[in-house]
C-alpha cells in the first residue's frame, strides 16, 4: 500500500511540475494518461482489498473445518467408548447366562436323581412326606425362575448386541465424515 500511495502522489504532483513547460496538446495527452494510470491504480487497490478479504474468508473456513474435525474425532472416541462399554455389558450378561445355565443343570440333575430314586426310598430317607414334596416343588420353582432369568438375559444380550451394531454404524459414518473433512 505504501507503493500505491507513493505512486498516486507521484502521478498527482509530477504532471503539474512538468505541465507548466509543455504545450496544451501535450498537456492534455499527459493529463489523460495520468487519469488512466490513476484508474488502474485504484483498480489494483480494489483487487488487493478483495484478495485480502478472500484470504481472511479462507482462513475462517480452514479454522471451522479444523474444529469440525476435532468435534468428529471426539464423537468417534465417544462412540468407541460406548461400544466397548456395551461389549463389557454383553460379556457380563453372557457370564450371568452361563451361571444360570449351570444352576439349571444342577437343579435338573437333582430333580433327575430324585426321579430315579424309588418313592419308597425317598420316603424312608425323609422324615416327612411333606418335606419330599416341598423340596421337589422348590427345586421346580427355582428351575422355572432360572429359566426365566436366562431368557431375560438372552433378550438383554440381543438388545445390547443390536445397540452395539447401531453404535458401530454411527462410528463408521463418523470416520467417513472425518475423511471427507480432511
């Protein structure tokens, strides 16, 4: 800009000094040349201002994209943590299912063992007949409750698996968005 100010001053002052000695026709030609140069100088100044604003605009876009990338990376990290949490919850549910299956197996083994004993032997081994029926009823009730619990855990595991798959899709979309932003 200092050069352009100097050039404008030179264009304005120099012709006045020189014009005093030149004939009228040459003066007019020089004045016309001076106006043309002044217009070109103003045009160049306008272009410089426009380019400066374009550079500032591009810098703002660059900063926004950098922030968008950071936000997307943060979302990816958050989604990955949610997926890991779901995987851990699913492992816990699988462990609970295994425990319940083991308890059901043991209960069924006890029931089977009782079914294999003759009723007379069970009566002799027990102090009261009511105890035999009560124990059998409790075991059957426990077995039923454990089966229901296992079914509930299976449903929970299926829901968690579905949620995990959804989170994985979101993670893939976020990674794709990050790649597009880069």
